[in-house]
């Protein structure tokens, strides 16, 4: 695609590339603050902005006082705003200068799938990847630390540094479009994702968010003070006071050594695990008492209430996330709540959370979730794609029996798919009323689809924060066997994917499979699978290495720019492909919804959008219909959706 073709498709006349240089100090940096807090901070100050249009004009430095004047010359209704990390530069533009472009473009987002995590996605790494010099004269930026009012010389040097970044960003973007042919629909999703953040409209019920914060503090305090009794600290309440007891108990519960000693005092055989190796190579055996250790979590069901309260206290003392989430939401609340999602933040091309608050982890029905409200005159519409990963897995693997279960359930002629699995597990009829049994069936359908073993399945059930279920490893193995007997085509699909990894991708070649194209390029040390949206899941440095612990050969790839490697095999590769495919399906549906309504965020396979109150019912039906419509490239897959309408994000 040429740049002119892109502008025509986006409905813009020009592309304006920008890069702000701002005041920063030891206490005031993006590494210490969220992007929102940084940009909205009372001390925010733009030294200036580098700008360049796409018509080959030179990059230009616009000083602080001249920014409003320059922006008054920009035809914002017909311009696309381009930056490397456009959430940052775009948010400054909308929040401080009240200017909104027609389209947002972002080379940082584009770099994640194109350049890869093994190289890095910072402007310096991406620029060098595309043949530019990268960041030069970085000392000009470092000289401005703690300096709010720059000297003429400092600003001159900073302007040169900034304009070089702008030229690199625009040059990178042109290559991404013309050489890499970045998909148009994905550019539209990037625009939509950035707009969620730079043009916020959601409101926060601050009273409810404060209640969520106080509830979190109170629950944590209660758990730790209750545990203090098991620690023998209650005797200090009258003489030293509650605050003293709380702090001493928190420290004892947080200390692995002291906590293990207290368990032993209560007669508990403390679970153990291998710790990090010493520099000399020796392995330490340490207490397994973290929130991911299943044997420790199983102590939540211990017959001794003192043990149970100790475990609850340690879990409360070990994390502050339940407090930091509502606190961050409150800090970001005024004048509207910006939703920061990282486009392609996950290796599978899915969104991930950002800006020190992740809506993807908000508990359904919680006060914090309900504190997110629609602006006046609007309703929040939530539509959630039902079991889309399980459906996608079954479709790609041609598991017709599983697909038929979904079709019958969707038509109201058969039971819920998770209940079907649970009925086999418990050998009795399970309905949605049997919540715990259905949860096990759900976990089996979603977990075993990617090659999970029985013990890991038992572990997953045990560490569920809100509904832990304890089963034995042998029971996990039994359930695994039941699942695999019901889903033989998916098991065969893993084996096919293993062959793709070990032949085509490892040694070179191309193989088409439905909407997927597997390929390997060993000469350039890269392999991957082309996805239906025009992007690729890539596996740089794919090769076999010896696992020193098991003395076996494992297929691995480079996962980050530090050179760390991750294992890949049929089941895990299946999970990558299924998650990516599901994201692509939902992404297309999001774009369809966005043609009519304002999409405000997406959470996994859930789409959240706004509609005028009087159109809410119609908008909801439209959203459901969009999520039930399969893509042309996977037209056989049965899709379904559910959701709701409310003044707040309640579902």
C-alpha cells in the first residue's frame, strides 16, 4: 500500500508526525508515574514538540510558547496524528491543547508484531531495525533533567535531538506501510485503542471507588489481625494497641522464614520446593508458601482454624493489588477515566493492560467495576463472546462432535457445554445450578484444550483466587483422560502442530492449513505462522536445546531482547494460535460495532461500548448479532454471545 492509498482509505489528507519533549525530574518520570498521572500532573510542562508532515517537508521544532499557534494551523478534521507511543503524545495533545485528530497512528503498536520482542520496541531499537541510526545525541535529553526552563542552547540541542526522533518515526512508519504492508483493519484497531485513552469519556463513581478501596484495606487488616491471634500477638492489643499488633503480624506473615516457623509450631508439615540456585550451582530447598504454591493453598482447607487464619493472613499480607487498583482508578478519575490498553501487548497479538491499572482483572460485579459509569445520556453495553477459545480450538481441529455440542446449546436444544463436560466428570447430570461442578467442567474445557496435564489442572483449580477447588493429582489425571477421549481431533491437532514446529518452521518451508500459513526461514533465524489478519505470530531463534534438568531436547525460541528463551510444543503452540485467532475474530467484530457506536474498551473476549439511552436495546441487539457472526475466513465456526445494559460496568 502506498502512503497516498493509506490516506485515502483512512479519509485523511495529511499525516502529522509529532514527538513532545517534556519537563522531567528525579521524582517526576514516566518510570515512577503512570502516563495519566504524568500528563495530568500540576508540574507537567512541554518544552516543545517536534513535527513533520508526510509530504517530505523537514522536521521542525516548535517551542513551548509557539505550540498553540502551530496547532491552530493544523486541519485536525483531516489529519492523522502519528507518534511512537501515541497514547503519550496523543494524550498531551487532547488534554493540554484540546486538539483531536481524525485518526491516531502509532509505530510502537505496529512494531510489536512487526519487529518482535527479541529486538525490542523502543524507538532506538525499531529505528535501527529499519536501517536508521537510532537515537543520537541523547545527552541533549539527559541535560534537561530537573530543568524546567531551558537555556537557548539547551533548547536548541533538545530540538535537534527531537527532530531526529520525528524523522525516524515517520521513516519507520513509511516502511511499515509500504514494505511490510501493515493491515488496514489493524491500523483501525490501533486508532480505536489509542482513542479509548486519549479521548476518555467514562466517568468514575468516586464514592463507590472509595468504598472499594476502604473495603480492601478493611479486609486486609481483618485478615492480618485475625492471624495475629494465631501468632500469639493478641496479648499486646491492650498494652501496645491495634496498629502495633497489625504491623508486627504483617511483618511475621510476610517473612517466609517466620511464617514457616509458625506453621511448624502449629504442627504443620511445611511444604517445600527448590529455590533459585546459588552462584556455585547448589540448589536450596525453601518453604513453598507463596500464592502460587498449591500445597500451601491447600492449607486453606486445613482442619485447624488457626492454620487457616495464618494462611489467610499471609495471602493478605503478600499483596497490595486490591488496594492499589481502586487507588489508581481514583487518581485517574477526573475529568474522565482514560482506558489504557496495549495493542499487541501479548505475544498472541491480544491486548494487555497498561498505565498501572488493568481493567482485564476487575472482578465481575465488584464495587470497583461498578464504579465505572457511562456519561450522562448514555448506557454501557457489554457483549461477551461465549467460549470463543474452546469454539475456535474445535473449529481449527475439525472437532465436529464438540462443535455440535455448541450448536445444540446455542439453539436451546442441548445443555451448556461446560455442564456436558461436568456431567462426564461426575457421572451425574450437572446443570448451571451446580456451580462448583460446572466450574470444574469449565476449567477442564478451557484448560485441557492446550495439552495441560492432570497435576497442573489440579493446581489451576486450587489457586483460583475467588473460587479455589481442591482435587488430587490423580483426580486431575482422570479428568484429563476423560477430556482427551472426548476431543480426539484436538489431540491430533497438537500432534500436527508439533510436526509443523519440528519440520517446516525449524528447517524451512511453507505449509497452508485453512486460514493459517506456517513458515520457517532458518537463514534469517525466524519462523512463524501467518494469521488471517495479515500479521504473524513469530518465533525468533527457533531451535532445539538440551534441558539440563531433564537431559532432554526441547524446542525453544527467543522471547525477549535479553535473549531469554521459552519452550514451545504442540499444545502451547495450539494455545498461541487459538488465542490469536479468537482475538482477530473479536477485533473484526469490534470494528463493526465501532461503525455505529463508541467502543470504550475490550476485556479478553468482551466488548464494552456506549449507546444513547434511547438506543440502548437496539445497540445491545446489534452488538450481540456482531459477535454471533463468524468471519468469512472461518465461516463454519458457531459463535454465540451474551451481555447486558446498565448505567455502569456491572456485568
